[in-house]
């Protein structure tokens, strides 16, 4: 079961992306030909730029076979996706839906997108630049229109048009074992990073559990920490502000977030050997109470509950809490989309593809099945987030106006906010496997970020 | 530390010739009759000359065609493509790219931190010395009449047959806290309580150790093949002269397989510079185990700088070619003459 997991997994080890076939022997000839053809190879034939995938008026009239690329290999294998398709066919009898599940979704689809053949419906890979969306995908409509009904339209809007829609909304947070936290005498959610550390220390001294599990080796769980941006200041502009400010300056969002991680590791509140952690193994450990806490997201709750059932412990022990920071006495957890579904610009059956996306988002029940938030505005919270409702949290959704610029700075600086590397270094620093001080480390990140910000966007 | 099996074996085949040639020369000197002279032409109808010439010219190409097509398609064409990309700012996905001239190369050579990762290669280089020495030792031992020698040959070569990714996963369990290594040490009463991959030095030594385990079999087989092509009369003669095992190794085996040792050294160096699979799977380059290739892969696939990464790959290729050239100048590939 991997929802947000593949999204952050490092791309595979594909070294070269394209192969030039049919070149004559003789190295010089090949070199020459390749140099000449390199430009031609990358021409994706995006002649139909700006096309729209309109929603069909009459469900009976739309027809065709559409191929849906998905990262949910588990749901395709166990037949769940087929059930969704059968349900879909009750409304759209003339559309045939085929699924293609990809284990290394990000890595494979990114390369396939150099061709015209990347399915009719697909999840937008993280590698595609936001400004390139109109070259690859057909628009789903104007933002003004869609934002009335749906969340997350900001994330895929280019030039006022929306290019994708996530079928679920997730909120990042700590998965914790309620029983262990209670044994340590903690009943209320910590409201500051300092309280959080104190609670973990209590867990360490009063129970046998590992207070916090980094999942260092599997890397992507570390990059999940970036999802906390915004919950410190409760500011919907937090993401946009990254483009114009230094995220690691005193009081900066990432400074608070990364300092918390540093402190957790520095105080020895983590597993003994972070370099050999095991994600699959961590699930039953959390369920059994051998691990007390992990920073993941609401998407992981179902997986932990499943692990609890398998291990024979109580699934209700799996708890979920927001980042320990409050503004005016209120927690501000974020709501963010998972992969956004989009219609390929090369699709021959754009109406059918659009029909699938609309149906899957509105009517499939996929969001409820996965205990996640619905992307449809005004939909009720899933039961697992009941405690959030009781605590009176304020869900915020980050503004995405500057996302393209932020991503450009991120790539240019080679820091990788959504990549695990810089946090792996942070953890190494905190446990003394790497020389240097936290201040110097932040200063270096700040310098790289601000230097890149100067040249980006030109 | 070589991940290029086909290259190794093809080169081994060509380098492995000298001892065989030495052998035939030895026979020649002892005055065996026949063979050396021109082949006796068989009487029969002569084919039309132009067709025969064409056929004779085309035959080697026909034999090589399949290999050449594969080689060009999967090696030279991608390399040429990569060279072309190294002069662009392509991000790996976008349909648009622009030529930036030598910009990427300027970028690489003005960022010294990109070359710091070569320090990690020193661990692998040191490990490859151990690897070659161990391979030489086992090859020598097993070329003599040792009990169960075929069994041991299999045992030593087996790791090389395992997929690198699988090895990465296996050794992850091996090194983890309370894993195989700790359990085995505990059997001997050693309680290390050590996190093997948790510090930079420890992690690099462990990873280099895995490389030794993995590639020693290949070196071993190359050495063994070369040693067995040394004519046995030489051993008999030396034994008559009272030479012991060490003297036999020092004066017969070592000079006899020198070309193979040189080849192994070249492959070891290029292998240590471009170490990738095992550290990538096991640590992903964390905790100071990042090698140049891991860094390049990250540039290309994490930060979408395909142009810059292609340039880095070209630079690595040039560095390896340069190192090989220097090595060949320092240790020229002499003809072997044991007699």
C-alpha cells in the first residue's frame, strides 16, 4: 500500500533516457547524427497546445477505450480498480477503462512522457515543471470555475486553466501509538517543539518504545517533513514566501521544522542505527508499540491499522496528531493533494478521459475508502480525523502562485526540499556522523538558497 | 570493482593470448615438425575471383554484425546522445531544450565540491588492492592440486553471478543492527554493538568490503585462466631445480600472467572511480558514501539537470581514459616470454 510513497521515492537508476536507433556504424557518423537529432528527439509534438478535455454532456454518448496509468499497483493487483471501473461503466456504458500500474511510477512515466504514448489519464509526475503542463496535458477548465467546487486547483493552474485534479487530500502529521504515549503519561497533543521533545523524553524513560523512528534508510519519509511548511506560522502564503525569503533564517518555517528533527535525533530519541531502517518493518513495530512516533501523513493511517490487524493488536491504538505548533491556540494542519490526475494532450478520447477523472473524484468513493480528505469542497472529514475536529484545528491550504519559481530555485540550489538528501545530512549531523554545527549547516543552506533565488525566474 | 563483465572477458581473451603464444613458441623451439609451414592447398575448382574476394571481405563483418548492431544501438548511440545533451540545458522531460555551449563544463570545473566525492573512491581503490591480492592468492592455490578445488572455484566465483541490486539488499540485512554480521560475531563471543553503516569511515569500509566480496570472483577466474595457460613443463622444470611454491609464483606465475594483472588494475581503478550499484542501493549516498556516479544520477534525476549530469558523465569518462593512459605509459604491456 503506497499512496504518497512513490511520489517521493528517488528516481530509478536509468542512466540514459533515449536511445537513438538505426544509426550507422562508425563512431563519427553516430556522433554527428546524434548531435543533429538530439533536438529532433525531444520534440514532443505538442502542436495541440491549449486543448481542453471537456466534460461530456450525455454519459451514454461518450465512448472509447482509455488507459489509466496509476501508481497504485496494489489496487490493480487486488482488483479494486476493476471494481471502480465496473461502477463507472454503470454511468458511462460505452467507455472501456484499462489500467496500467507502474511500480516505479515517477521514474518510468517521466521517461515515457518524452513520447506521445503515456496513457489517456495519468498522475502528473513531480518531475514535470508546472509551466510545462499545457504541453503535456489537456485542460480541465478554468480555475475560476473549478475552484468553486474543488480543492487544490491552485496546484495545477497555469495561465488561469486547471490541468489536474487530485482524487484525495492528505494532511501531514505524526502517526503515533496512543497506548505508548499514554503509558508515558502524555494525554494532550504537544503544542510546541519543546513540549514535543519533552514528551519523547518521557516515552524514552518510561517505556521500552523507540520514541521516534526516522526511516532514514528509506529516505522518502524524511522528505515528508517539508509538508509541515505552513503549519508553524499558519500562513497560507508560506510556500509562496519561500521564493523571496530565506527559509532557514531565524523564525523561518523550515528552520523550526528542521530544528525539531535535529533535536529529536540529537537527544538520542531515535532508533539505534538509522542507516538500516526498514519502512515495511516499521509498520508492525508502530502498531505493536515498539515505535512510538513517526512523521508521515494521514495517508499512512490505513496502512498502520492494517499492520495492527495483521499483528493482532488494536487498530485503534494508531493515532494521528499535527505538527507541534499553534497560532492563537489553534493547530494549523495543512491539506495537500496527492498525485493530480490529468488527461494526456495526445489522448484520442479526451471526453471519456475527462469523464473518468470527474467520476473518480466525485463519485467513486476512493477518498473515503482510503480514509483521506475529499477534494470536493464541503465534504465531511473522514472518521480518523475526528480528533482534529474535536480539537478545533484550522485546516489550511497553501497558496501555489509561486510554486514554479520555488521549484526552480530548489533545483538550481540542488538542496531538494522534497528530496531526502539534505535531511539525511541533517540527521547525520545531529547524531555526530558528520562534522559541523547546526548553525553552519543552516547558514550553508541559506546561502545556496538565496544565491539560487537571485538568478532564478529570469 | 569492475561492473563490466563483457568488457573484462573480451579484453581478457585478447590479453590472454601471449601465454598461449609463448607455449607454441616453446614447442617450435623443441623442433616439432609440421604445422608451422604454409597450409597445403586442397585441389579443386577455383571460385570466381571477385565473388570470392567479396565474400572473404564480408565474412568477418557478417560474423560481427549482430554484436556490432547491439553495441552501436545500446552503447555508442546513447553515449553520443549523452555527449550531445551535455551541451544543452535539457531537464530530462521538457520538449524544449537550448544549446548552452560549454556552459555545463565550465559549471563543473568551477565547483570543486563536485570532485570531493572522489575521496570516497580511495576506499574502493584500497579495497581493490585487497581484492586483487586475494584473487591472486586463491587463483595460485587452486591452480595447484588442491583438494575440492572445483568446489572452491565455484564458491569463490559465485558472488559475481548475483545481481548487484540483490547483493545490496542482502548486505543491508547483513550490516543492520543485530543482523547477520553481529550474529556471527556473537557466535565467536565478540559483542561489537556497532552500527556498521552509521559513520562515514565505517560505512565506506563496509561498502568497499561488499565490493571486494562481489568482484573478487571475477578477478580470480581471470587469474586462474591465465595461470592454467602456463605450460606445465615449466613447473616440472622448476621443481627439478628445487624451486618452492613461492619461487614458482614469483618467477613463473607472476610474470606469466602480468597482462591480466595489468588489466585487472585498470578495471579496478575505473571501477573504483565509477562505483555505483552497491552504495546506491545500500545507503543512497547518505553518510558520506556518495560516489561520483551517484552524484551524477542525483543531478539528473532529482534536480532535473540532465545537461549538467551528462557533462559530468563525460568528464568521468575522460578522467578514466586519462588514468588508463597514464597507467599504460607507466606499466607498458610487454610481451611475455617465460623461456
